[in-house]
C-alpha cells in the first residue's frame, strides 16, 4: 500500500530536513528490554544485525539484544490546518493538542504502552525526535529508486544513478549516526511489472543501456535467429534484428515460451537495482540494515532471488487474503525459501465496518471485519501466525490514524487506524498489541501446523459460498484442509474438504497477469492458467482459470468456479467439486481414503506447482 500523495510530499521534505543526531538526548535511565526502548547513544560503530538464534531469526540491537520489531507506519500529525476539509474530516493533531511537542509526547507514550518498538515508514521523525519519549527504533523509506524512475527508466543511465544518489544522500547523512536507526527501506512497492517493464524498455532510445541489454539477451537466447524469436513473440515495427536494434515492439505470441526470457530480463534489471541501492547505502552508512523495497503483497520469484544477494532483510507488505486475518502459507514460506533471508512484514492492516471515523472501506480490496471486536480477533490471528514463522523478524501496522471519512486524495477510505480521526484509540485493537509479548512468543519453538495429511475435514454447508475478494474459502477449515505442496517454490495453496456427495478442492494462487503482454491486450485461452486434478487411475479434470474470466472445464459433470482478475488484481481463487463416483463410490463416509494429484500451471506456464497424496476423510 502506498501512503497518500500529500503524505509522500511531506515525508520527502521531512526526510531531507530531519534534524542531525546531535539534537537528540539519550534518556536518563537505560530501559531493560530491547523491545521497549533503545540503549543510550554509544559509539557510531555500533550496529544492528540479524542472527539465527535458537529456532529462528532475530533482529539484534547494537547492545546484543535479540528482539522482534513491532512498528507503526505513518505516525504523523495528519492534516495541517490549510488542508483540513470539514466536508471530509480527517485526523488533525492541531485539533487535539496545544502544539506538536505535546502530540509527540502523548503519541509516543501511547505507542510504548501498546508495546510498539519502532516508528515505521512515513512517520514524522522530525517532530517525534523532539520528545523525551523518542526511544523507538526508526525504519525510514528512502524512495531512492522510485524518485529516479526505477525500474522503468534506463538503470544503466548515469543520470538515473545520479538522481538516486541525490535523493538518498541527504537522508543517509542525516540519519546514519542516529543510534535508533534500525535500517532503511530502499523503496515502497516498487513497480516490478514484467510486461510493463519489458514494453517501457523497448520504448527507450537505441542508446539505452537497459534496452541494449534486453536486445542482447534476446539475441543470446535465440541464437540470433529471427525466426526462432518470432515463435515466441509478435513483432511490431521491426522485421529483423537490425530493425529491432533501432525501434520496434515485441508482444507475447499465444502458446509460445516468451514469458521465460521476459522473466530472465526482469531478474537482470532487479539485480541491477538491488546492486545500485546496496552500494549507494553502504557508501554512506555501513551500520544500518538494508531492508528491501516492501513488496506489494506479491512478488516475482526472479525479483526475490535478485533481492537476496543485496539486502540484510527482505520486506513485504501483507494484504491478508481473508477478513479473519488469515493469509496464504505459500506467500511468506516461498519468499523465505527463495531468498534464505529473514523477513520483515512491512505492512499489516485490518479494517471494520463498525468504526467511529465514518470510513466506508469501499475504495480498495483490503480485508474488512464486521466489528472492532472482529477486527481485533483478525489482527490477533495475523500477529500470532507471523510470530510462529521462525524467519519473520518484525511486523509494521498500517497505520497510526484512520483515513479521512470520505477517503484520502486517492480515494482510499479505510478504518486502518489505531486511533480514529478524533484521536480516540480503538481499545479492542490497541489491546491486542498491548497484550502481545512478542519476544516471549517468538522464542518458543513453533508448534507443528495441522494439514490434510492428518485427515480431510468436512466441507462447510455451502463450499462455493462468498466467492469474493477476502471471503473466498474463508468458511473452509484452511488449517486441517491444507495440502503440502510437492513443489519447491509454490505460489499457491491447495485445500481439501468433503461431503457425502463430493470431494472439494479449493485453490488460492498469486499470479501476475498483465494485459500489456499482448498486442490486443487480451489474454488468449491457451495462455490462461491451467488446473489439473486427477483421482488415482483416472483421466485428469482440466480447468482453465484466472485472467478475470469464468472457468472453462473439460468435463461438464464437474463444477468449477473461479475468482480472478488482471493487472493489480493478482489473486486467483478456484473451487472444484469432484463427485464421489469419480473415486468409485456412491457416497463418501468418514474413514474413506482418496488418492489424487493436482497440478497448477500459471499464466503462460511460467510456474508449475504440484500436489499429490493419499488422504483419509475425517468427521
């Protein structure tokens, strides 16, 4: 998620103008616990680190204390007087406090009472650090790449590189000696869109280093054979390699394998970006951690692999798949498996229909619970799930205050706050944080999670009900019904459930499909994701799913429904009902066993995920 445009403008000013570390005074008494405060300022050489201790990864403070970072994004004073709109009221500190110092004192005391340890992205560090309560760790966003056009513009252009340095350097110099500085996010939700990046690179001038490397990769892949290239791509305004060197566009050819070379180019550019930001930060600061660029609740495996070589911690925002606070097992598990790095979840959030700010929660696809009590329960589920993952070292809540009643400048209008627009805390939500002993919970050995190997649970009364964003499959037992994948880096989860009449399979996948891949901006049937399910000894049922269209099934007796989209909508949920007769039975009963295999081929068969096994039906 991105902050509002107005907040980004203010944050950019604050990032450059943040006070020098000499203006900060250490507290008189050193707190005892790393997750409550920060040690007094010592030598500049003291640094944060990450370490594997006991059963998991931890952040380690300069004094050697291991801790779980619990942060808050956008700790700001909200709307200034000149931007306040009575017709669309929002949080405004000046309406409740005599001055900024009083706001900072009160806000920081609140946050520490609620056990937060970190002032996260886009917080008003300039004002917060004037308070004697300013003892939270800091994790600012540099926006080093996005302000220079990365990755869309030529990442080998010295002007782009110079712009990155001009953006980051003043922020690094202002913050690098601050003993509270945990690390830097290099960017936020950087645009790793494969088709768009490919297209914008080809639109660059022939002198572009990025374009030249793309053409070089294509020549190498296809052995300088133009006909081989045309088997995978549809060329426009170019009829030869020499013509393509000067101009022209390439689109995916339906049924071809062009997606694979496009992914290789994506990894090449990602490698360049992460190398540049790593070297830029380390040129000015060798102490703070490099925290990555906060993935937008999805990622390409190729980008994640490139990231791992240049960051200390991988960061990703986490838009929960369900309004009960649950999220896909594959998402963080696969991100850690691809990178081998610890993960900082840079945004979690939950809204409620019942709220005191008048937020309708209607402009965006984010999880929404019914009441503040439900919101707190969903939050608790998310946090306890994250603490059970040994590679997760922190989580940041988005955000300190609710969005304006009728939405911020981009229309987003969600009840995301710890406090409402009137500065009153949501006691149910803040109580979850206040009661969370994060370090103690994380230090416990993680309990094994149940799955379908221990028995398939019964299906809900209506397995196909609420096939909608943040609701699809929510009524299923997604813990006991989870099927462990046979593939190494899955980007989808599979669940099983049963009734006397049928075995139900629920699929939830993350697949990034852009219209820009194709000349006519329409995904052809043959390139849509394919889902195969085969009971032992029988032909597979095949369904083409995803891309914002209805499912196409090769067997009319098998019901398949799917929910999906294109471009920013990367979620694909699908449900299949296999009648009992497919397994040689008139009706299922508890104790029966079923053997099956399932395969998902993502868009253009870029990824293959498999599941298989024998399962016992339980009551």
